[in-house]
């Protein structure tokens, strides 16, 4: 039962969250009690050339100018209270959500819209359209979202935000954090289709203190969830090792998904390995490999994907990238996803202010 599994997960979090909070929170400095409001803008623009091999052996190609991501944000803080609204513009072909407005060219929707409370900066409570716990941690390590989303988001096995609430507790010292979230379960860009809710628990722990291995993090999360009008099972277990240094950021992450789409018996496996290197000031190099077993009942229903990129930070708010990607599906995946056997070359710019 989803509700009983959710109750168990909530109980598992109580102990670590309790000892993570100090006996008394430090007082807030008088200078931090005033209202602070910060606007923000982030835009990705790209030119992409794609060549796809069809199942009949023919080839098709296309090239397109695109704006895959545009965000406008407003963040307000007053003492320990915080609120944030993040508006996202996407192509209507990607679909909308409740509250989305279409201009014909783009759909505007809420990516984030939450009120939060962070007493003593040890606990962080957020409610509304909130970032989930798994994808933001992986994406925050990858730090090349302009080039590609995480494999977990790209394959549709996870969502970076959802309607619900999260509680996150910082562990003592520099040992990381633990968190729990409860959501509708359809993602921020999907309608709520059943009465069941999804519960996520996650932890990112830096197990080795000291300067040499301080960037090493062990991450794990588990989601007990449902999706669709039939409340189909949608459980996710994710675990990985992350390296979160300044010049080198890397990770190896695995996910097991029980229930995909409307098929509660379908099991998918996702493996992702990536590295982002800044070998010299302003130069950015990235490489990622992912493997998706779409359905464990058919061995050939799998997809291999490789992505490489070279980027340059022109000035702090502006980055440009050249990337090349190759997707190789198995026979089963190629039949289910026509045109997925693909080469892609892109020029991407990212501006963030």
C-alpha cells in the first residue's frame, strides 16, 4: 500500500532529522531581518543539427534554432522566511500544466512557487511548487544543465520539481544533509490524476572529513509513488557517488524504477556517469555516458547515450558551448522510439543574471 510505505519512510527520517538540529538555533543578526527581494533571469539558446536513422534504414536530418529553457525568478527573504517564484517558458509541444498560459509560441508555467522557513539555517521547510530532492542534487553536481538535463530527467523517470512540501536538515559540521518530501507525484508539469501522494526520502553525506576527500558525497534516495488515474506504482531507488569540487565535478549514479508510465509491472534501470572539468580559468569540459534499460522484460529495449561538450565562460553570467551527442538504441528501443538512433551537434549559449 502506498500509504503504509509512505508512513514507514517518514518514520525513518525522524531520528536523523532530530539529531541534525542543534539544541538552540543561533540568533538572527539584526542586519538580516530586513526584507530582501532579488530578481533573476536564465536563458538557454541553441542551434541544433540532428541526423536520425529510421527503422527502415533511411536517414533524416533537421536543423533548428531553439530556446529550450527560459526562466524569470523573484526571490524574497525576511529573516528566516523565504519565498520564490520561478516562471518557465517552454515549447507548447512539451505540454503544459495547471496554471499554464500559452502565447502560441511558448507555454509559460510555474517551475517553482513556494514559501519557505529556514530557522537557524539548519532546517529548511518549503511548501508549494517545490524542487524535489534527487534531481537537483545530481544536476547541482553536473552543472552543465545548459548542455543537457540529467539522464533521470531526460528519460522521464524523475521530475526536478513537484507540487508538495519538503523538509531538509543539515547534518553537523560538513557531513551533508537529509531530507523528506511529499508530492502529488505527477511532476510540476503534470496534472494530479489520483488521490495518492508520493513520498521521497534522500540523503547526501560527505563521509570523509578533511581537505583531500571533502568533495566526496554518497547520495541515496527512495521514492514511494504512484502515477496516472489508475494509481500505477512509480517507485524509484537512486544511489550514487558524487565528487563536488570546484575544478572537477563528477558522478556515477544508478536508478531502479518500479513502474513506468501506465505499466506498474515494468522495471527500468538507468546508469549515468559524468564529469565536468575546468582545467583552466573560463574553459569548461564535460563528458557523460548513460545507459537505460527501458524494460527488463526485453533485453534489446535499451538505449546507450554519449555526450561531450567544450565550453567557455566569456564573462561570469555568459557561457557558450559546443556539444556532440550520440544515441544508440537496441532493436526493441528503436522500434518503440522511431528516429532515436541519432547524432546531434549543438551550439548553446547560457545567460544567467
